[in-house]
C-alpha cells in the first residue's frame, strides 16, 4: 500500500486507519543503529546526515548500508565526492562487501534508480547536478521535490549527506533539513579523545531524538549507546543570562563591585555589562567612579531622589 502523505479533507482521528507502512521498519540488526533510526528506517522516509570533514560520515553510512544489506535489503551509495575506486578502497578497510556504489549526481537518474533500492545514500546533496538550466536555489528546490517525492512513491528510504563549514554551519540554505523527516549530525566529542564521536538525532518525525556515543578507529565506527551531552550555550544566550542576573541584583542596588563578585567577572567585563544595560536603557546610572550606583530604569521618582541625595 503506497502512503498518501497529503489530504485536504478533515477527518476525525479515530476514523483514520494508520497505514501498515508505519509498522514496517527496515532494520539492520545492529541495535544502536536501529535505535537511532527509530527502531529501524521507515520505508520512503528521507533523512540528512551532516558533519564536518573528517568526522566520519562516509564510514558510518557505509557500515550502516552493509548491515542493511546483510539483512536482505537492496542498498545503494551514490557519490559525487569520491570515485568508486576510492569508495571500494574504504570499503575493503571496513569489510564492506555488499553495498552497490556509483559515481552518479544527476537528480533524475538518481530518482529513477530508487525503483531498484530499499535505501539510497546521496553523497552529497551539494554535489547534485541536472541537465536543466537552473540557478543554485532552483536546483536545490528541484532536487528536494524530485527525490523526496520519488522516495515516498517507491518506498525507498533516502539519505542525503550534507557538509558543514569549519565553523559548524550548514553549507547552503536550510531547505533540505526542513524538508526531510529525520536529521542526524556526527560530531567530534569535545569532552573525549580524538577518536570519540557523538551522533545527534535532533529531529525525528517517526521516532525519538537524542545523542549517541561512538568511537572511530581504523576498522570503522563502534557505537556505544545513548549519551548525555551538555551543550554549550551560545554567546547571545550567555549574555542574556548574565544581563538577567545583574538586573536581579536590584533591589537593593547594583554596583560595579557587586557585579564583579556576584557574577565572577573582571573589572573590565563588569564595566562592559553595566554599559550595555545602561545603553539599552534597562539601567540608570547615578554617581561616578567606584561610588556609582545603578538602578532599574523603571525605578520610582522617590527612589531616584533618594539615591541622588
């Protein structure tokens, strides 16, 4: 039964029959992989797998495809990044034997090939091409609409490899991760050894999200199960929290010395925070130098007079 994704008719949910495809998952037999993918891949679903250069995207996916092939699924790996001889060389090191590989980047050719596969990896989305005369934005939209629609039509799970910049930002727009069903990212573990990795599932329409530990060695990726990851706050978030903490010091009142002690800041850092809050008109400054006192901008007239006296 082919899955109809869209319907314009409002229907009472208890009258909706859940298609059997939602209960039919593609499992590779490696517990950690199957757990990450939501107890197996949903046929016809689309995914992204992102990471910086050297993080292990190709290694992880080739191993996953081999495990699926070992469970009887027909899997393909289309690469526009490495020629098939380079892929074969990597596969030999990883003991990968049953994955079908090709150097194919044409969108329509790849769409047609999905008729023959249960799972297809496209490495990478940024390398996709077409014979149509399209600018980069139009090509991106055409690739997304064509390949994702074809995946659903023939129930072939589709995995896009996406590249990140050195700063960790996605190359290109956010159209692809917003359009697919599941987003994965593989990262170096900042708290571990050089070989340690974290695979993060941060969007999953058909399963759970979470972080999974792994290590990368000569023979490939070894998964170690779910992992608790403490994520660093962004600079903007840290600043917002610091401003909130300073404002909470009034009443009784705010001074540079108090801010340094309470927030564990240097004199220069405390000056910058107080200046930012004053420039933003969240604080009003009274006095000069070390005797300066700061109050919230909504302080009453009576309080202003008492402070200035």
